[in-house]
């Protein structure tokens, strides 16, 4: 089954853009641009909101015709044109460039899209990402942390209900310009149940919180007077 992969750049303090939608602090060179090209080339679909889609449609499709475009920029133009796109919008009636218009983020519809053949699906834009996060639809994260603190703006990760979501670190990489990649995925079911890497099954957890068999009430340590043990227990907590 295909995965939903959230790929985004953030400031060190977690913002995807400034309060006026500024992204001038996104420093991109050829090395950094090549990374998303390599990740997105086999993608099965780009998912975006209306604003993000229109920004991309205005600039990306013909970038390879611009003599001033770098090699990775020109390469991405072809990738963007060829990959199927899904734009989430309640106002657009149609969109060009191999794009399907979708009205709302409906978990059952996303599940059907994941079950279809093809490469992984990549949502973009803070608002759409927030919708996918609220529904707990994201399977993996490829976050590019920029070496800058902007103080305020739109966070990539808004507050959501549901408690902690365990993740497993898959990869880190530091680019020459100081940007750091953090790639996390969902733990495997076996790891999620408590089994450490390399084990054949989940570890049994005692009521005392540690691995092993049935919980036992701990007795006094050897070498301690029984009265001292009682005093210690009475004074704890």
C-alpha cells in the first residue's frame, strides 16, 4: 500500500512560513534542491491546497524553458508535470496539468487513494498538512530543518488531539548549507508493541513497567534490616 509522506521545510523553531507568508529564509542550493527531486521523482501523486497548487502551476511547469534555471530546477519542472496531482479546494471547478480536484480530506477517500497502484503520495502546504495530521493520515515525515529561528509565523505542526504518536527515526543528513534532514516513519507493529529491534515478538511488560514475566512485589534488599526497609517505604512518595 502507498504511503502518505509529509515533506516540508521548517525553521529551527518549527515554522513553515513567516507571519506574512515570507519564505525568503529558505536557502536553496543545487545540493538541497536535488534531494526532493530524487525523493519526488517516483511519487504517485502530489497533494496540495488551492493556493499552493496555483503557486506551483504559475512557476514550475515551464521552469525548464528558462535559461537561467539551474539543473535541479529544470529537472523538477518535468517531474511536476508528469506526476498526477490532487488539489483540495471547494472553489476550483477544474485544474490543468494532470490535476484532479478534490473537495475535502475524507479519510475513507484517502485510504482508497493509498490502496490504488503507484508511488507514494506527498501532501504539501501547512493547511492541508494540518488536515492530514488531524485525521492521523501521515505515514512518514521528511522534514528539512533550516538553520534559522524566525520567532513567529505559521507552524508546520498545529495542536491536534489524540495524544503522542510514536515515530521511528529512519535517516538524518546534514547538507552543506546547514540544513538538516530528519526522516521519521511509523514504527513497525512489532516495535510498537514494545519489542526492541531484532526481537521476534513483543516483550511482555510487567505491572511495574519493566520487561519480563508476571509482576512480583519486591522484597527487602539483602543486607538491609527489615525495619530499615519499612522506614524507607514509609518515607517515600
